[in-house]
């Protein structure tokens, strides 16, 4: 007997999460019914992961209500509530067998004596239910990415009788593996499992989902039926324009080439060619894992490559960082805490780190520094870094100020080529705008800028040209007058292993 | 499952092969090597390190390490000898010694999970501390143990030397814990990824403490055998033994990075190290050469392991590159 309105498997109302006072997700409300596939869409950093973590019980929500099968719960307990998740980074234990991985959180037998035959049987059943053939005695590390994904799903499904959350499940899969996953999702749907499908790929979302929930800047900005929503409308909803008030003015670049890259290839990208002129900002758009950071790091001499790299017309053969720095190239890392800043050291030392030789005193050879403090003070003022003293440890600063310190360090080297990787990641709006102005000013002064960013509005505002990368290839180029946010995002997020559209 | 995968799952195979080769070489070197008495004496010599290596395997498989085992060994011996001298009660001395060894091991585990200090530093500190405690306890005296203690070290039961019997018992228990219990599986899971283990709701802290406690109790058992064999407490007992124990585990095929290990391998590793001693002895090598050889052997084993890991990573990178090229 079916009632007209079945009970929602999972529903949330006004879900919010704040980390140390900073709200990252707010106002998320939706209901999920048995046998539905709901796409959770949004750009990088829109709050998808945080939402997912609250839904599968890894994070307790700060506010809001979660109902499982009509019952209000404070924190989700996956095992008890029948909710399982497959995370983007697989959480399998690589040296254990498939059967051990699937059963590890609920082993058959006594604690002092695991019932291995039963364990294998459960795993086999689980996998048979998914219609795949994997040897359960095999170690997980010996399986390919696609089969590992399947094992992860089988593990999640051991408990996820009601709701399955899939976070970017297709990024590491080949086309046939992806088709198999989709068949599987359809079968689970038929069995009445509700699926939350997180994906960047619009084709996949339109192929698989019934409904969507769209997040932007941590807010839910829309939801509805996929069938009633044209693709373009959904893409516009995701992109949004939030920085309209903060426009910067760009000056036209010179014609002189600063950097030329010809047929660059490595393990992470293939056949990359482009050039940057003096005074030009070249943006690179793309999803995480598209190879953007790897290209940026290669240009700074951090990674080996094949192909030709020219700076100021001079070919660099197997360059290292030292040689690139001598040519006036600088690189602002995407992960400032791990690769950029010296957390426990002072602001002063962090600012001078890239150009120490300038401060070494000559009087007693190589002993002591001179002018380091006054220079640091100058940069603090110029970049408007708010810090009680330049002797403060850099780790005590806010994200925005940390980023400005790192930027200041490289600007102190008076660079001629600036490679900026996610320069405003984790930075508040105010600091973001200041950094944007600084980038525009740099370009105006004749510096060539390569800007890698996942923040599309930022790229649209700052770049003279934008390249789009996808799975290690350049798949598109846009001049400023042809910028089209929706087209760029759909180009970057077309299915990873589909043939390029003409 | 392919034969290659099946063989790679038997991770103690390389050390078994190396030990076999060592045996063949030694029997060429000396006709008396293959005799029953000599093989028995090799096993007796290996028993102390082998028993400790079984406990250490559990620790290393959780991606930890305990370099304080030599000090635990020294403290346990001191406590036992002191109690025997003062009270003369075997029951009391045995119970206290084994209990203390377990507690000292467990304390390492508690410190590591509670304060999240790296195991190496934690156990370096407790190494010094435990050794100091032992010296303080006995006033740095040499204390003889009663003659009948010798049974544990040199005696025979059913014409098998007692240390070998004890090793067999510890090995059986170790194998069971490692392969048949949740504890054994969880320990391997934690070594793979403590983060994933927490996400899968495994009792990470409990398992870690238990692994270090197990290291403690096996060290306690080894301490009593060693004390019986030496005939009394001497101040040099246990110095440098942590190296031999860890070397045996690593040679055996357990990964220092955790997650993957073998109990059988650790025991064979301990035997292999004794064979090296044996061989050098037969060649009349200078006693100073022993450590050079043992250190080099360990280094070679670690390098081979590392190279194979690097090659595997390179293979994955190449696969990735090929895939990117194919989509072009």
C-alpha cells in the first residue's frame, strides 16, 4: 500500500555550520525521498563538503534540524540511521583485503574470533548485489581505481540501506567504469535507496538526477526538479556574481612576450602551449585536479617537464627555482600553510625570506641583517596588513593577512613574472579586493601575471585572457571581450573523459 | 587471483628465502652447522629477540615504534632479581616482573595517544627513564639469580629447550591475535590510515595501547629467559637490543610505515640475524665487524623495500600520464 506522500528518508531544515564563529554553510533545507537521486551542485568552496559531512555524521551541525525517516536526530549515526557515504578521497585500507575492508566496521563473529568465512560471504553478497565481480580475498591496493570505488560503495551500502551519499564518484573513473557506476545507481534507486549525488559534471547531473540543490557561498540558492530547469539556468545559479561592487580597472598589455610555453608535457598535463605578454594577466580556469597547479609549479622550476619553456625569449633547460627566481619569476603557492609560510616565525622574517641576500650586512662578513625591519614595516603598510607588530608569529594572523604577507614576500623580490595560484583562497572579502587591486597594479606596471583560480568571478574581473584546463589539457581560450562565465564553467566541467566538443 | 598477487601476499617469503640461502652458505662453510644441536642452539639464541620481535610487530604495524624495549627488558630483569633476592618468592617475582613489563609498555601507548607525541620521541624519553628506574632500584649492583632459574634458559622439556617452547607458545598466541581477532585487524587498519580508522568508528586508542602493552609483556617474557641464560643481573643487559628487535621485524617484511606486517617474518628475521652472527663467528671475523655487517644488512633491506615502493608510485604516475594523453 502506498500513501500519496511517502515519508522522507532524510530531511533537513535550516542546516548551518560555523567553524570558530565563521559560518561556512547556512540555510540548507531539503527533503529526500526513497528512490530519488538528488544532485548537490555548487562551485568549489560553495559548502558542498561541509554539508555532506553533516549529512553523514562526521560533523555535528551548529544549527538546524535533521530528520531521519520522520524522527528528529541531533547527529546522524550512519550505522543506526542507514546512511552511508563514499567520500571523494577513498577511505579504504589499502593493505587489507576487499572482504576485510567491506566488513571492518561490523565484523561477524566474536571480537576474539572473527568469522572469516562469514565475512567473505557478506562481502561477496554485497558485491553480488552491486552486480560486480571482485575477488574478495584480493588486497585493495591491487585493484584499479574503478574497482576500489565499487568496494567503497559496497562498504558504504553495508549500512546505507536508506541513503547513499556519493561525493564526486566519477573523477577517477574511466568511461566504461563510469557507465557501470551509473547502472549501479539506477539499480539502487529501484531498490528504494535515496542518493545524494555530488558532481561537477553537468552532463552526469542531467543524466542521473531527479532533483537538485544548488549551493553558492555556503547558502542554498535554489532547488527543484532537474527536468524543469534548463542547464544554462542551473549553471548561472551556481556561478552567480557576488563581487559586482568590486571592479578593478585593467590596462592593456604591451606586445612584448614575457613567457612562452610550447608543447609542455609531464605526468600531470599534456601538450600545453601558451604565452604571456608583459602587463598581461592570463587566467587559468578549471576544476580541481585539472592540472592547473602542476602547470604553475612547472613554470617555477618545481617539476620536471618535456617541451620548451622560454622566459624573456631565453629557453630554460631543466630550470630550478633558483634560476627562475634569477629571471624574476615568482610563485605564490595555493597552500600557504604547508608550502608557503613559516608558521612559527615572525611576519618580518616571512616577508624577507625570498630576498634575504639584500639584508645581509657587509661590515662583518655574513653576520647579522640590516634594513630587514624597516623593509618589512614598509610592506606591512603598503599592503595594509593588520598586525600588532612585525615580530608577531605569522600563524596568529587571519587568512587574509597571512596571504598578504606571502604576497608581500614575493613582491619584495620585484618580480617580472608573477605566477599566482589561488591568491584569494580562504581570504575575506575586504582582503580579496585589496589583493585584486594589487594584481591589477602589478600588471599595469608591466609584470606578466599567470592567475590560477577556482573563483570564476575573480578570473573574469582580473584577466585579459582565460585558458580553460580539463584533465591535463587546455580545452579552450577566451579573450576578454568573449568572456562567458557559463560557457567557461561548462567547458571546464564537461565529463572528464568525453571527447572534446567541436 | 594471479600467482603474482598471491605470492606478494606472503610477505615473509623474501626473508625465508634469504634465511635458506644463509643456511646453505653456512653448511658449506662448516660441516657441523647442519647438526641438530647447532640448529637448536641457533633457535635458542634467537628466542629472546624473536619473542620481543613478535610484540614489536604489533606496534610497528600500527605505524608506531617502541625503542624503550631494551630499557623495559632491563627494568624487568632488575625487578625480578631484586624481588628474588629480597623475598625469595618465585610467584611474587614472576607476577610483578610480567605485570610491570606490561604496564611500562602500555604507558608508552597511553602517552602516545594522549599527548599525540611521535612514538619515536615518546619512547626515547621513556627509554632513558625506565633504564634510570632500574639502576635506581638495584643501586647498579650485579645480582645473581637462584640456580634453578637456569631451567628457563638452558633447561629442556620433552628434550626440547625451554626457550624454544616459550617462543613457540608466544608465536602461536601472536599469530592468533594477528590473524583471527578484531584487535589484529584493527591494528593493521590503523597503520594504514588512522584517519580512515577513526572515520570507520574503530577503537583507535584502545588498540594502540593494547599493541604497546603487548610489546611490554613479550619483552617481560624475553627478559626472564635472558636473565636465566646469563645467570644473573648485569648492568649491560638489554643495551642495543631494540636495534636487533626492530631489525628483525623490518627484515621480516613488516613495513615501518605501518599497515602491513607478518609475525612469522619477524621470527625468521630474528633467526636470520643470529645466522649472520654464526657465520661471522665461523669465519673468525673480528667482533667489531659484526655490527657493521648487521647494520648494512638492515640498510640494504630498507633500501630494497623503498625502491620497490618508489617503483610502484612511478608506475601509477605513468598510468596517469597515459590516461591524460589518451583523452587528448
